[in-house]
């Protein structure tokens, strides 16, 4: 079991920056692939960025070049640095930990943190 707690959300003007953090506890952080998802009102949850246990990263096209995901296995934390924010980035951002084990997928979610970008 992994417990995830996000922080760092808030209200920011268009063009501004925020850094989200997600602290994990309860299990060995380094064995999990980590992702950030977001969900805007009336829309499906979508993958924003992911970082593997080998620190390979991937991004949604909409955030490529603006967002950076990173992890610190000593601090059990994954970060999402968000630059050049625009109102379309407004959503609840969720941290996800995922592990494949013996053919089974294990997913854990945080409670989410609100990001609001004003125009």
C-alpha cells in the first residue's frame, strides 16, 4: 500500500508557474512508476506526465515543453514543475503510483490538488 499526498496547487495568473509535490509513504517509493493526471470540470481524467523507475519521462502533447516531472527517491517525492500556465491547465491534479507485479497492476491515487489559472 502506498499513501500519496499532493500539495502546491493554487491560483495563478496566465503565464505563471507552480510546482506540485506528491509525497509517498507506506511502501518503497523507488519501485513505483509515478504519474500526474488532471481532471477539469466535465472532462475525463487525463495523463499529464509520467516518470518511470528508471526516470524515463513522458508528457501529454498539451504540456510538452512547459511541464517537467521529476522524482527524488530519497525524499519519496515526485514533482511537477509547471511553467507558462494557461487557463486550459485549470484542473484538479492527481498523483498516481503504479506497479506491475506478477501480471497484476496496482494503482494508488492521492486526493488531488486544485490548480486554477486565471486569464
